[in-house]
C-alpha cells in the first residue's frame, strides 16, 4: 500500500531546503523533528500551508512539524527521500544564552522522544499489575504479579542504558561504547558497592573517593556522559595510530570515559536532576493546589513550544523516589481533556464538514488516549478562542485535581484509558476525584467554547489542516509541490 504521506513529506523536505540542508530528523508522538544546517532556508509559511500539517515550531536550527497521530508514516516517507546531510562544518554558530538553552533542550528532547513509547508501555504494564492486585485477581506476592511488575519496570530500571543508546544517535558517537559505559553504572557489582558506600564504607578508585549514587531510573547522568563520550572518542581517534585502532582505541575510550562517569559526571548529573526536581516541588510545596492549577493553564503553551518534555526526567525521578508525582501529571488531566471537550464543541457548532471530522478525531485522541496535539494544533490554535477556553478550563480543573490531592503512579499521557494511573490503592476516593476532574474538564471546556464562540471556516475556503484520521485527504498536496 502506498504511503499517503509521501507527497506531503516531500513538500516538507523541499520547504526545509532539501535533504542537503537537513542535519538530522526524528519524531515523537505527533511531531517530525528536524535539525537544519541553515535556518535561513526554512520556509515555515509554506510548511504550515501544506494539507496534513497542523503547525510548525521553528527555533534557530530546530524545526518541529506537527503531523498528528500518523507521524510515523510521515517519518518513514521522509527517510525514503534520502539520508540527512552532515553538519555544515563551515557554518559558524554564535554562542549565546539562547543558543545554549536551545541546544540543551534539543539534546534532552531529541534523546527522550524516541524512548517515550517504551516508557509509556512499561507504565501501562505496571498499572495493569496494580489494577489486578487491587481487584484481587492476583494475590500480593504471586509470581505472576512479580513478573508483570518486572516487565513494566524494565524500561525504567535500565533507563540509563536506553538514554545512552538514544543519545549516541543524537551526538553521533559509538552506540556500543555508550551502552557499555552506562551498563557499568547498572552492573550488580557496582550497585552493591554503591549500597555499601551509602552505608558508610569507604569506596575509592585509585585513591579518589567515589560518591555513592543510585543510577537506576535516571536520565541526566547517561545523557551528559554520552555527550562527553562523543568528544572523548574524537580526541582518542586522532591520537591513536591506525594500526592499533581496532583494539587500542576502544580500550582507551572505555578506560577514560567510565571513570569520568563514575567519579564526576554521574554524581553531577544526579545532583542536577535532584536540584531541578527539588525546585519544581518546592514550588508545589509552597503553592499547593495553585501550582497544579497554574501548570494546567500553562500546559498547552508548553506543548506548543516543546518545553513540556523538560519535565520528563523530573517525573521519572520523582516517581522512582516517592512512588508518585503530584504536580505536573495531575495538571495534564485538565489540560488534555479540556482540549478534547473544546474540540467536541467545535465539531458540534461548525458548519464545515471537514473541520467537524478534524475536531471529532482530535477530540477522541485527546480524551481517550491523552494525545492532545491534534486538538491543540488542528482546532484550538487554529481557531484561537477555543484555546482561551482550554486555558481557563485547564486552570480550574488543575485546581480541583490539586485540592483532591491527585498524584500519578506512572507517566502515561493522561486520558480515559490511562486514568488508572491516578488511582491510589490506599485512598478509594481518588477514583471519584479522577472521574470528577475528567468529566469537569470535558463539560467545562465544551461550555466555555460555546460561550466564547469562534469564527467558523467556510467550506469553500482552502484548508491548511486535515484530520489525522483522514490521510487520504493529503493527496491534493501534489499541486502545491509542483508550484
């Protein structure tokens, strides 16, 4: 079967300056993420006008093209067009605070985005195990329950290895070496040694004290170490004779990089991650439910800029340390389902049949699966006033979630099917609060959207966005490409 995104992907690549201007490409749940050599060649206006494109976020060398739930098909179509070009070595980049911040965000998002399916998959299996235990289907301590829990926990326990592999692709360094070094941090012998160090036993490496750190469930140490590994590999490659590269080069890389990871980067990464988590949850501690409300209102705006992925390491580390997360994830309930409710209101009121199809598909994605970007870009941002309704609803519903003390035991995107992650076995009322917040989110945003209204799109007007559930509508893009 031909890929329905073949033509639109070709048009996107052309508007980015062709494959020769694309340094790297990857994708997350709904976006194609490009890194370009020359930002001046990017025509964002042309990309936004393409059928099948819901929006564009362009920041210096980073260009995110929002496709929707079928982004995987668009990604395969892009890869079929050729291999991204190497970075332009002659291009000089100005080092500014903005460029440094953009680089850090790109490294974090580019590394974590490919791992999200494994993290969500593991989260859902852990939730399944929790539900089976809560319902009495599986007795506590049973081998089946233990195996299910281990299956769900695998992606989190070995997260540093997964991060190292993904970061190796991002930083263009040797993946097997990156995995080997991350594996050192998870080796049973090293974990046992760190446990003894935490109990007061002196542990050193050639008389240099080793800081006791637990690396399972962590992101930043492996990410930073792999970035440093990319530089270590280049330096050692230059100084080793050609005849010894097969054995001397990898040995020196491991001997240099692994101790740096153990003695410096690992502890530093843990401190950075813990510091960020402490800052976020200090705000939560002071503001309480208000912090959840504010986050609920800001969440759609964070998604628009891609900044929402910054919270991924914090959420993972918080759940690993305390078993639950009570600020960011509860705020997403109101944010996601409000976008769904607003889209339902648009589908109810619009006279445009194509917009109705788009809104219905986007509403189903946001409410059922918790994937809100089709509703955000296909409806709310496009019509503007529904976005305001969502921000108001997100604030109010976030406040209710905060007052109810809701917390997530996983990090699957909140929606109808994943609402079980907010159920607390020790507090049956949590089920009532979750149902109440979800219902309030849909109803309130629906009503607010009808009250605020929106400027309907006449059916005769050319459409820039189509429903992610209707990829065949992309076919008319052929004419745009030839122009």
